[in-house]
C-alpha cells in the first residue's frame, strides 16, 4: 500500500458525525454499524480532507486518443476573490500559485514559487479572515459564504503544492514546503479557533431560523461547531498554546515520516547479473528490472540478458514475492521491505513514538481518554463498535486462514519443496500463486495480454455510462499536467454537458513519486465559487497509480489485481465528481463520515467479476481475441481463494491501529513493537517475525487520515458489499434493472455527498439498514458460525 495524504485543512468538514440519534437508528441486521443506544453524545475530532488510498497495489496505462477541446465556458474556475487578489500589482504577478487559473498550473509551479507564493497567500487570507471576523453575522451570506472562500483558496493552492510533493518530489520542493508549513498550520489554527466564527455558528444553531435551513446546511452548521471544539476553540492560555504546539509538531512529524518511507524505498536496490538468480520471473518483471538497470547506468541492460535491478517499488517487490524461485532472494527482499525506514538516519521509530505521545496529549487536552476516542467522534462508529466488528470478522476468518496455510504446506510438500515443512513469510505469496495456478489454472502473467490499460479504461468508462449515464472523454490539452504521461478527462452527462473533470497519473516513477494508489480532490463542486455566468463550479479530481509502464513496444499490460485497483480509485473519483450538492463544504467526498468513504470505491471493485463488464474489457491487445469463457469462470471461482488470509491481513492493520491509539502508553511496559507482535499473534496464522518493523512504513496511520480509523476499510466493505447485493437482487443479467439500480445508486450514494448522514443515504438507496451477509457471502465465509 502506497501511503500519502494531503495535510489537513482544519476547518473543512470531510468526516462529519451522525448528527443525532434519530439519524442513526439502531440496526438489528447490522448492530456493529451504529453508535449504540443510550450512548452519550460523542465528542468530536477534526476532519482530514485526505486522498483516498486503495488497499491494493496498482501499476498500469498507455495513451488513448485525444479528444476535442471542451469550451472554456464549461470548465471550473478558482475563487473569484482569489482571482482579483492575484491580479493586483503587488510584485507577485509572475507566481503561478497566485495567478488566476481555470485549472491548476501544475506544469509551471517550481520549488522557488512555494515560499513567496504560500506566504503571500496566507497574508491575503489573514486579511480576509480579519474582515470576516469584523463583519460576521449569524447568516449564511455573512458567515458561511466568506468562510467557504477562505477554506477553498487555501485548500486549492496548498493542494497544488502538496500534490506535486507526492508525484514530483525533489529536495528543493521538500525544503520549501518544510519552511512554509509552520505558517500554514498557524493560519489553520487561527481559523479553526476563531471564537467570532464559532459564536456565529452557535447563534445560527440556536436561532428559530435553523429549522428553515436545508439538511445539508444544518450538517454544515453542526459540523463547524464540532470542528471548532476539536480545534481547541474552548481552550485558553497555556492549554491552547500547548495544543497549537502539538499540532505544529504533528504536522512536521507526519511529513518527515512520509519522506523517510519514500527515501528508504528508493535506497534499496539489488543488482543481479546471473539470470539463474531470478529464475521464475515472467517477461514483464524481467523487462521492468532491466529498465531499472538502465536507469541506474547500465545502458546495455536487456530483459533477456540483464543485468537486472530489483527494488522495493511495488511492481518489483510483488514480482519477486510472487514468482522468484530463488528463496534466498525472496527472503532478502521481504526482510528489506518490512524493515524500511527502521534504521539509521531514516528510522521512523522515534517519530512513531513521538506521534503517539503527542496524539495522546492532544486527546487529554480536549478531555478524551485516548486518541481513538477523538478519532471516532467524527465517524459512524465508536471505539467499542469498531473493535466489535473487527473481532467478529477475525473470528469468521480465522479457521479459513488456518486451512489456507495447511493447503499451502500440503501443496508445497506435493511439489517436494525443501521449505514445505517450514513455510514462512517469504514463501506464502510464492506458493499461493503456484497453488492458485494449479487449482484454477490461472496464471496472472499469462492473463496480462488480455488486460491492456486502454481496453480496461474503455471498459470502465462503458460501465460508468451504463450504470450512471455519464460519458467519459479524453480532454488532453485542456488542463496543464505535471508529467507527460498524465491523462486528462472530461465527464459529461447524457446531453453532452460537462459535469466534472479528472487527471489520471498511471505510472511508477521511483525517483520522484510515492508508491500506492489514491484519489484526491483538486476542485470541489460549489455554487458559491461559480464564475462567468455558470451556475456551479464543476468538480475536478485526480487519480494516481503506480503501474508498470509500457515495455518493449507493448501497451501497459495489467494483472487482474491491478484492474481492481483502477476500478477502486475510479469509485472514489465518481463520488467526488457526480455529487449534486451545491454547498461546497459538503459536496462530493467532503463531509462524508470517514468510515463510509470507502463505500463507492470498494463497490466498484465488484464489477470486475461481472461477466459483461469483464468480457468487455478482456481482449487480447494484439489479436482482439476475447478472454475465453472458461478462463472467466475460473477467475470467478478463484474470487474466494485465500479469502480468510486476505481478510486477516486487513484486520491486523485495523486492530493494530486501534491498539496503538487506545492501549499504548508512552514510556510504559509495552513498546510499539510489543503491541505489533501481540496483535500479530492474534491476526496472523504465521506470526510476524520478531524483527518485523512494518510499523515504520505504516503511512496510513502515521502520515495520513486513517489514524484510529483503519478499521474503516472493513466497515465500509460491509456497506459496499451490501450495496452491490442490490444489483444482484435486481438481476445482474437484466440490463434494465441494472440501469435502474445504478440510477438510484447515483442519486443517493454518489449525489448526496456529505449533505446527509451515510446511514440515511444507505437506507434511501437500499431500502433498509445494512447487513454483513453479502460481504461474508462474497468472501466465502458465510458458513462460519462466528459470522452470525
């Protein structure tokens, strides 16, 4: 999992609490997905407008035909107040961060623009904030609208800088960001702790006119009040000063953690000259390793004759773990991977300890027992409900995972493998791949020619048209991009009118780009920020993957897992792009409770197993021959292969996250690694190695938005599986029923954004509260008694 998240904008409202017990009815069918009857009103934490990361790796894409340019009258714009400020004759006119733009000037921003650009932006925003506080009234035009403009300007411009750090990292850019980051955090705290703004929101809430607001507007008011409390608005003097110091340091530590992971990943490389050492690697992996060798100065390296360079980037690491017959090579690469950023100048251990210490201090300043309580305050779940869900799923998965290991050992013994009686971590992936090939006659590498990225994207866009009645067209050239491989697309409604745009950055660039796959917003939908006579500013997203680029004159050829990852990230993008919310603070992914935000992404993965969808995608890149029917049936049968083990893997991460944020005591009897070992013994059939330092690269919770929230993947997986079961109930072969259900999904799950509680949104779509039955059925775990 590649892991990086935009720094948080404190006042935004990405993760909002269910507003009252009446909006969160007790569920009989799924008692875990509710806050609990009779509970005291939960306290609240600030939200994180974070990119959304896939739980899987991803590595692909090649060029598609370019489209005609969309008229500029249809494109989104930055804030008009930002535009007028940027055009002033103040010496900053040449700085792209301060210029007026239709789409962010990613191509023009250089490290030298960051310091002056961000500092001048903050100076202007400080003036806007002072004006707001002087003139604030408890009305929408005099409070929420100027606030949205301030929040949006900061989020858009800082988003440009932070995004470039993720996809175009350099020492100069890092240094520039590190220098201005304290100023940015200081302004966020100033904004989040504004008593004038807080009092005005309270006045709206307490007024008789509150009931005349729309549901989305009520959610905004409620959230801003709760956000302010979590931002420390009620703290005074020394406590507020300490709170602000903690926030500054947490921001700095988060950035440093992320940089150490990237640098440690780049640092490892192994040069191999003897092809026998990498026996078993498929042609794609050999070509990638040879390409890496060329980039390291071995100009004559070829896939056939080498030399080859193995790295810890996802495509290289996975190919070794899945296919290398050389067990000692697998062991070396595995040990290097789980020990990233755990030694020397890149050691994240003290950073983790300090982060956990500061989070606990912050929680206690706000009146909580631990940081997990702070995190849950703005989620659907409580700590107890999240723990209950994870334990329920762990029990349902354990016996199946034990059998998975027994099956691997038996298979390895049948193949007379020397390690058959002592299978360990660097053997599991390799022998799992061999068993899957044997059991289902499926070889991922042999399937690659059927999954070229152009065909996959065509099929994905066709699915979006069928389900949601939207048209996705290339719009290259309309918006500046940060790399020549980046594609730009326009999303149109059935009448051909643009409704959204998105960037797609497909390929791994180990020297400058973080690993993993994610989606984030570039611009959000907003009625207030519309310009040039258009009724609403259209949303813009970016999808980022780290896929194997085209090699040897072939297009990017994908594994089935990589196909799933692209579908996953597109699901996130759809929720951002197809929102119909015009209130910018709850449009798209904004304002959606964090443990529900993975619903659309995981929902989209299900379509990879839908026959018409898959067969529409799977065509040989040279012959156009469709994937044989029997291969599709084998893929379908293999869907539940090692489901217990894969479930436990995610549960380990979720349980470890909660343990660290509830049970860890800085300087106490248990170290962070003691807790990791204890959780590992409960969630892995083969416990982690004593020297496992996976925590040092667990960026989801130490450099992103999933702190005390990683359980959200499983929580939302229950919702997404149940949502897909609505299509199964309607009949997946019934096109009319599928389209009708897709329309209902779009008008609820995708359209309503954060303007309505996710439980209400789900009930509006599904007609009932959620049930775990579909998830357990899809995973082949339904028969396990503990799942009841």
